[in-house]
C-alpha cells in the first residue's frame, strides 16, 4: 500500500449528498442505476452506480451518501457520470454497501 500525507487526502473532495432520483440503467455494461444526488450548494450531480444487488431504487431515494465530487466526469454508455458514490464491496465486488453518515448532516459537507 502506498503511503500518502494529509495534503494528498485533502485534495479529494468527499462530500455528503442525498439521493433524489434513481432510474434503471439498461445500457450500462454491468447492472447499474442512474442516480441523481443533491449536494446542497454544489448542486445536483449525476452518477452511475452498480448497486442493483442490494438496493431497490425506491429505498435509495432520500438516502445520505458520501461521494467524490472532484473526479473528472466519465461517460458510461449514454450517461455522463459526474461523481463517484462511495461504497464497500462485501465478498466478491458484486454486492456494494453504501457509505453513509450515521446522523443527519448538512448536504455538501466535506469528509475530513
């Protein structure tokens, strides 16, 4: 594992957002959803996420998540993914568990 210093970590804009919309994404290579996340003052950003094994669209709406906001946008099929929603794989990388704050926090707040 490569060691980093705090200044490296501080460059990563990991912020809290609330999922406001979810759609199936049949054009993605792997089973995925199109997700819209509200980051408060940073606006609503789009993401493609492989969460279909553990989550239904209706249960994702309203969920707080952590995401990296300062990655370059990435084209996934016909959808531009603007942020990376963070999660942890269970055993085989096919089941992703989302990372969420355990208390309500203002949207857009930075992880530190």
